[in-house]
């Protein structure tokens, strides 16, 4: 059955007059009558009771009319949403991000602005490490990643990637720690050589851990790990308990954890960045719409290269 024949039937069922239905459909009456007869033959039932003076729906016609209206409504909705998906104003985006990304003020503004501009796009959010995001992009499990790369990370050719937001690494110490009483003066990494550290466990693709390892190595020491913590909020709680010092992105200053003081690093290589990444072959219009908004984001912080290729 084609939708043209279904629409012909609906017009006759609503007008209960072949002449008026034909006029409404902008066709002549004989072809309309032929199409209704063909539909009845296809269904094997009589849809209309016809006389010289009147046209009425049969019981079968009334049942078929109810279904025909639902079918055409669903088709219209499916057609409209397919067209919206094709133009990038409807669909689904799977967005992954590292733990510190939501602390950038631009992130909630980005999501809010996108949802308001494109209410028919479903945004699926996932918290993943940098390594997990790269694997997710490779396997097609996420569409866009916001990751904090290692300084040694080589962006593969199958990815598009660019620097989005910048921040710095800062030293987190307990309020009772001797280093907490020296205001906001930058601190050299060498001053931490004898300290116990609370750090993330070493995992493949963890950009933050690898950057800290690189910086401390350049400063001539390896951190003495007193406690590992996968969550930065937990890390800061352990720092507040004076179990050790830590090095975290400066975005965590915004949550102002009680009992923790932050001091900037004097090392010029202490700056890090958040990069946006997606598959270079990505063709989904909905994803491209979101990427366009990402690329229009103002850069935050100083533009210091964080990785070797764009």
C-alpha cells in the first residue's frame, strides 16, 4: 500500500463525498474512485457504502480509518524527524569527558546553550578517562571526547583534535602543612621532593598522571606515593587529612574544599589543556552541529601547546 492511496481514503472518509474529496485532493473524481476501489480490493473489504445520494463508512471502514489516521501521523512524524536528523537538528550525541571538565564554567554553559538551541538532540554524557575516551572513539562507542592528554600523546590520524580550554597544575596541601602558610607564591617542584603524595594510580592514557610524572622527573625526583586515589574529590579529602600533598588541575580551586590550600607551580611546563576529539571520518550531521558549537567556544587560558599535532 502506498501513502497516496491511504491519503485518498482519509479524504473521502472525512468528506463523505467523492466530489468534495477530489476537489480537496486536486484530482478528478474518476481516478479517486478507482483508487478507493483498488484499496478495497487490496484489503478484501468494503470501506464505503455508496448510493446516489450518500456515502458512508462501513464498520470495516471506520476501523480502517482510525488506523489510517495513526499511520499517516506516525509517518509524518518519522519523516519530519528524519529530515531534522539529516540537517543536524535532531538525533543523539554521546559526549565523554574527564573528571575536571565539568568544573570549567564554559562546560555547563555549552550544554545549556546546545540543549536550548537543539531541543530535539539527545545528549548522552559519560565520565571517562582520557585512555577510555580514545578507546571509545576507536570502537565507535562515543562521538565526541573532551580529554586531558599526556604531553607525549600522539593524536592518531583517524582523529580530529584541537585544544579547547587551558588551565594549570597547582599544588594542594593541607591547611596545617608548612607550605600552606606562604600565601599564593609559586612553588618549585624541587620543594616537594621529600613529601608524601596522594595521586591517581598509573593507568594507560591518564594524561594527568603522565604530566605529573614528567614534571617531577625533570625536577629530579619520583613522587613518594603514600596513597592512591582514582577520584580527585577523594584525593583532596586525603590531602585535607594531611596524608600527603597532591598536584591537581587549577579548576579544582572552584570547589573550595575545606582544609585544603592551593599554590601555583613555578614550572612553566605546569600548564595543561582539555582537547576536543572525534573521529576524522565522522559524518553524522547532528555530531557536526555540536562540533561547530565546540569550535566556536572561546579559549580559556594561555595557548600553550599541549600535544604535538592538531
